[in-house]
C-alpha cells in the first residue's frame, strides 16, 4: 500500500484542517436533541431574504447550464455599488477563495507571510499549504499591532494579512493607522485587507477603503456575502484590487468558481437594503443584549465590531463549550487562537441570545 502522505507537498503533510462550527444536525445525532441554537459560525440569524429567494427561484430552470464564468451581471452591480470598475473585481467561492488565490498566485516556499496573533485561522493554513513561512506577530489588546507587523517585514516577505474587523476578537483598526501601514509597505509586499465583517462596523468608524487600491496597487480588499447578506450556504465573495492584480488572479481562478444560484442571489442581496438594515439592527440589539448579560454575570468581553463577541468565561473555554452543547447551544471554542479561557458567540435573534444566556448562567453555576 502506498504511503500517500509522503507523496503530498511538504506543507500539506503536517497541515491540520480548518474546523468549522459544529453543524446542528451533527449535535442532534450525537445527543438526540430537537431544539438547538447555533451561535458558532457568525451566520445571519434572519434567514433568507425575500429578494434573494425570488432570485434563486427564477434561476432554477437554468441549472443545466454553466454559470457565467465572468460573473458579468454581479460585477456590474458591484461596480455601481462600490464605485469601482468591473475589471478591478475578482469573484470568489466566498471571500476565503480570494485569500487562497492570492497565496497561489504570489507566494512560494521561499517567501514569508505576516499576520497577527488571534487572527483568522485560515491564514496559517493557507501559508503552510504553499510551504511558505508564517510570521505571527503578537497581538496588541487582542488586535493587530501594526507597528510590530511592519517591523516583522523583511526582504523575504511577500504577503501580509489584515482582518478588519478581526475574527475572532472583533477588534477594529483606525482608518489613519491602517492606511499609514499600507502606504509604508514595500512595493513587492502584497496586502490582503480582509473585510468580511465590514457591514457590521458602526458607520462613523468605517474605513472607506474601496478606492485605496488605486493608490496602493499592492492591496486587495476581500469581502463576502456570507455574513450580513445571509448567503453563507451559497459561498460567494469578491476581491477589489488594481486591474493588474485582478488580471493575475483571474488567470489562476477556476472558470466557474461562482455557481449560478450564488451569482443571482448575490446580485439580489446587493440591492436589498431593507434586509441589510434589519440585519444590522438585529446585530446591534443582540450585541447589547449579550454584553449586558456578560456584565451581569461578572464576565469580561472583547469589544467587537463584528456579528460576534468573544467572552472570557474565567475557566477552560472548551469545558464551557462542551457543557453548552449538552444544553443544545453551539458556540465556538477559541483555544486554537491562543485564547483558552474565551468562547466566541455569534449574535442571534433575541430569543436565540436568551437561550444562550440562560444556558451559560446555568453552566457557570454548575447546573
């Protein structure tokens, strides 16, 4: 029998796969529970919007056809919405594919990739998969220390990841600090600005980054329809960059990486401002509901600009996670992010949040 692990690329041999949030049906099978609240994967709790549902229904008769490989209609809509040219846009199977395309296009084993401690778990996975060296810079108050990250860049650095807001901590960088950092990068160092949670940031705190790639051609901004627009199950995202950078990514991108339903749904979601406003309002109310409960329980949390919040449960986070599972509540343990005493909780509906709060209070009391 072949030892296939020896045939795999060196970076892949030691790779630990990304572990997603526990699915509801898996917990149902394991524990026989019928009522489960999932607050683990930063998903939109409102369900599918009416405009998206209608667009999907209209697209169903054409499922025997390949999707438009260029994504013309969605790129046109994004172009108008973001005030960028269609040629600057790269469509992805979620924004995570944009991150992977950047790695596959530009990063080789002799290169280094810089990112922050407590940053998105996909960054080290992608780095290791291509055999490059990861330089993990210690966090500053659970967020990016841009001064230290800039100091970590050397002649071997090819790419820098910045998540703003960051996942799983929800920390946010100030606009001036962020732009100064990007402006300081050498021309040969590419920057991926991961803005998956951009829509949840308070308007007065948002960085208007969409025109930055015109000033900084080594920058790409990655966004997704999975979170605020509620399309996590369809996997559709995009990158905005210089035309030259987008052209290179599209040479590597698979020709039909965005399926027909995702393209139609994303275009509809982009125009559904009512759904987006309801999503943000629900998130703001839920964030207040959770943080007030944490305060009542005597717990500290990391102030978050996303649709989730990480809370210090003052003991082993994995134990609290497992105890909550027994009560039918799925959250996210974050020990793999070097935060062993925290759990990350996605913002749900008011009722879902209440179920979690009640369960957490019981678990902390040992009930």
